[in-house]
């Protein structure tokens, strides 16, 4: 406020927001969208994946007992429901979590109406092990950073770059863990990993592993489906894989991990960055300053040291570079994505 009047910057809700969530973490990823949208004053129409609709629909029923009618609407169905939501003139924003290929289609459809978009897409997340790391010391954390939820996590480690001096020891340490892990139904006592979620993804993982084996990689652990009903696949550690192989260049999103040898650290960083993706990455070394210098060279939305994905928290922004997305979720940065700025200027009469 001054003698000439006042100026106020206001964040206003967008109005109706459409959200589309994937099958791997249906409740958590839905709440990443619901909470900031409602906090910003928006209303939301939410569509879960047709592979996992029931938990999200049940959550919608619970929230309907608390929220005013129409504030949160959960709908379910197969394609082309998502495309119809994206193209509809009512929503002013689309918040989408899923594959990069589908995210591109969402962005193209939203552009016709200049809708705002937040896209949290795929990743081909590298872990770079430095030559002073202890393979046995890091193996547990590195293994579960790749295989948690059976590898069906956008930010999971998808490829490991290891120095030649440590390569064999690291491959064996990871393979020991892959061979000892208990795979079973989620209701089975002692099960540590479950099945792959759906047949198309099961077939994709099998195809990527098969292609790697045909091109000279070796299964240090796993390498084939488990002979039982359901989409169960052996936790697989691949040695001898190289850049240019599909399982290294693409996002497998399943229980298969290629370990790639390197001689020169600068080359390893270049290879880690040499992808269209840029979601998360990690650097593993007892020398934190050296690891931080390497981390600063990686082109991605989040880098962890001696861990992977530890910064995925409600108070920190989460998003990717390049084909891994647009915008961020979580923290005040994610909240602001559900608002638009308006400047209110007043003058003395």
C-alpha cells in the first residue's frame, strides 16, 4: 500500500482439475493429487488405472462421507475414458502420472484447450557406483532401490554403472540377494516380492530380459518366469549388458536389473545422462564431497547419495527432466501448480 494505491498478488484456484493415476501405487499417487488440489480450492475428477480401480473407488467412497458433494469425483473405466477427460472443455488442468508415451498424448490433447498440465512420467534411473564404494556394504540398499514393489516404481534404479575393479563383486552381491528373496502372493506368509501387475507388463519384462540374453548378457540371478499360476517372474540381475541393449536403454518397470561396467567415471556420467529420461539418479561412495560433485553432473529431477529416491517426500518437489515430465508434485511447489496468479491493483479515487 502506498499513496498511489496498492498491489496484491493472489493465488486463485483453477476450478475443475482432472487427474489420472497409474496402477503401481494407486492410493499414494492419488493422494499426491487430491490433497494439493483441494487445499488450493479446486474440485477434482479422478480416474484410476483400469488395472487397479477398486482401491481408488473405495477411497472415493470414504472421502465422499467427509467432503461436500461434487468436490471429489472418482470415475473408472477403460480407454478412451482418459482421452475424453483430457479433451473435455471443463477441466482447466490435467495432472497425469503414467508412461511417457501416454503423457505425450495427454500433453497434445491438453494443448488444444491450453489446459495446464503436470506430467509425472517414466524414468530410466541410473545408479553410479564409484570406485571407492564397498559392494557388500551398499548391496542391500541398492538391491531394494531397484526391486521394491517388484521394480514397478517410476523412480526405482533401472540400471547400475559399476567400475571394472568392483564389477564382479557387486554383481555377485546383488545376485545373492536376488536368489534369496522370497517371491509369492501378497497374502502369503514371508513373501517379499509379489507378481508383476498385469500381462502386458509381464510380457514386456520377459521380452526385455530375453533380448538382453540374446545379445550377450548373462543372468547372474533369475532370467525367466516362475513356473506357477500368475505373473510371477524371477528377480533378475543381468551382467554383461551394454548400452544399446533394450533393457539398458528402455524403462523395464519390473524385476530386472542390468549392471554395466565402466572404466572412466566421466564416461559413466555421460552414459547415465545419455537418455531421453531424467527422473531420479543416485551416486554411491563413502566420499560425500566427491559423490556430490558427480551428482551435480546428472541431468535429472532428483539425485540421492548412498541411497535412491530418499528425497521423495511430501515437503519436497518431485518431478523429472526431459521426457520424465513437466512440472512437479509435492511441497508448496506442487500446491502452486493447482493455482493461477492474479494481480489486484487498487488506486486512490
